[in-house]
């Protein structure tokens, strides 16, 4: 079991997503990089991480990404609620619990990717 927001979790996320045929099919022609910043991440976790999608594969990595398409910022409680499926991403955004900066058009164009990502990510056994 991988602890949420750790390198082990990011590695498991990369593996699960790239092993999911529906997800890899959805990202076949997508080039998108998202930076995630968790404002109050617990000690021993990654406060910043990225998801880079290119060439039909996803890489989840620790730390900041140089020039992401968009940056998503939220607190730890919101990040956990979204990861558990307890909070809808759109609701978190609309209520101000999640801030997004960068290329919003590119995010909107790739909504199907986010649905398939959530399905693929659910295969990761996570400890919160």
C-alpha cells in the first residue's frame, strides 16, 4: 500500500495508469502536463508533483515541473477528498477549494482524460 503524496504513490500511479488500456487509449494523442501543489501537505510527502502525458503514456513525478500547461493548487483535505472520490473536481473548483492557473482551454479540451484517469488511478491501493 502506498502512502498518498509519496514517491511510492506516484510510481504506483504511473504504473496503474499506463497498464489501463482505456486510459492509454484516451491519451493516445494528448500532450498535457499538470502541476499539483498541496499547500499543507504532511511532512514526508510531496507537496508538489506533476502528471505529464505525452506519447500515449503518463509520468507522475515528484517536485515541480518546468513550464506545466496548468497548475492546480489545493489543501491536503481537498486533495484527499478528491482522491477518495468524496469530492467532485468541478465542485472543488467552483467552491474555491481548488485553484487552477494556466491553460484552461487545454484542460477543458481534455475532460475525457480526467474521467479515464480517475478510473485508472482507483486501482492504486492508497493509505491516507
